[in-house]
C-alpha cells in the first residue's frame, strides 16, 4: 500500500542535474499524496534567497552542506529537531531514520 511506502521525510539538494530542489519542492507540494511529507532542503551555499524561497514554498528546513563529511551525520538530528519544534511532539514520538 502507499502508506507503507510513503517516506517520513524528504531531503533534497538544491542543485541537481535534471530538476532543482526548488522545482522538486513545488512538485511535491502540488501532489496530494506527497504534500503532507515534511520536506527539507540542503545546499552548498547559505544563499538567503534560496532559503527564503524554500521556506515560502513550504520547506520545513534549509541546511548548508557541511564541508566535513563526518558532519553529514548531524543532518538527521537537525531534521528531528526541526520536526519536534514544528509539531511540538514528544521526542519518543519522532519518526525514526
């Protein structure tokens, strides 16, 4: 069933070869099956224009890609923190990754 396959979260890069993260964000929020999934974006630059655009389109968070590969491990924790703040949920009720 769709609910069994539906992702808990979508994390997309801004710069992708065929479709940008902003275009993907628009497509997700225009799709009735996908629009309820929290969407997060990351980019190699902290471009405030991109960040505002993503926020205006409904993204739950915008992250700057870390330079250190080990710091990528912090992204799931940042996503969970954003979800907890947004949903005001108990930490034990947050989705698992």
